[in-house]
């Protein structure tokens, strides 16, 4: 079971504060994880994405399969902050934007039984950049878990059944993560402050473009090779967690 957890994960990146600049930052982070996956010979597949007209991503959900993927990326969960002058900023003013990253372990088999009566399942057409429909058949699936109000969607597969199965797998992982967080909150509030349990509400890293600096606030360390990090050079950072 441990091997499956380490080798098969789901990642979500969502735009936070900063409007269109935050969406562009999501695109940068997604590309960073793509490059890092290539360096590790991992397989990455996009599950769902919502693009903006300027080429940004309001959110992107993807799965990664490969040796020690969860071990190396589990501490990426949290709020990532970028400080830079946007291309659309005429006055040259420095902007601060944020994005949230979540890393969840997945299983080859679904470990948790879900009551079908607690699900609302909707089908819709897969969409491309700018929201345009790219599939005339309603193969994309959205599942709402009514008790928790957790919503997952999948449009990466060509068949409705495969998208449904994958969405259920993602929902199972999210429910398991929710249970873990609730249990840890009851046992000890201090667990949320531990370095290796990066809660999503915390700012974990800053990408400062004017200073060419990446700072991880949990480890109080900075690296002055921002471009290399965004090109997938995460090894020096991820090894502090793994």
C-alpha cells in the first residue's frame, strides 16, 4: 500500500488573490511541475482545467504517476506567492499574487466505499481553451458529494464511463484527506504548524522576480535561481521535505 501511495498522486493548482496575474502564475507553477515530472521520468496527465482568455489557468487538476512522486511532492501543498511586475502593468508597479497547491495520494484501487445515494452526478461536454466545446458528446463528468459538498470533475478520457471512474477515485482521495485533516485537528492543533504538514491556508513559498529569489518560509531558506526552479529545478527544495 505504501508503494502505491508514493507512486500515484493527484495535484490541484488554483488561482488565489491577484486576478489574471494569479491565473498566469498558476500556468507557471503547472509548467514547473511538468518539467520536474519530465526530469523524474514521471507520467503526468491533465484531468481538468479552466483557462482564461490571456492564457492563464484559473485552476488545473492533474495526476502524476512515478517512483516516489508523493514522497517528493507532498510538501508542495500550501499557498505559493509570486512578486513581479505583470506584463500588463504599464506603471511598472510590483504586484503580489497567490495560488494554492494541493497534493493528494491516490490508490490504484478505491480504498473507501462511497454511498451512491450521497452523490449527484452530472454529465457535460468537454471544453477547450476559452470555454469552447471540443466534444459534441457529453463525456465529461462532474460529481458532487452531498454530505461534504466536495465537487470533482473529469474530462480527460474519451468515454463517459472512464471519466466517471476516475472522478470517483479523485473523490475518494479527497474524502480520505478530509478525514485525516479532521482527525488531526481533534488530536492536536499544533500538528497544523509542523513543517512536514503544510496546511493549505499557510504561505509556504515566495517567488520574487526582481530579486531572482525563491524563499521557502517553512525552512527559512532562499535560492537565487528563480528561472531554474521554474524550469523544474525543484530538487534542492523537495529534498528538504522528502
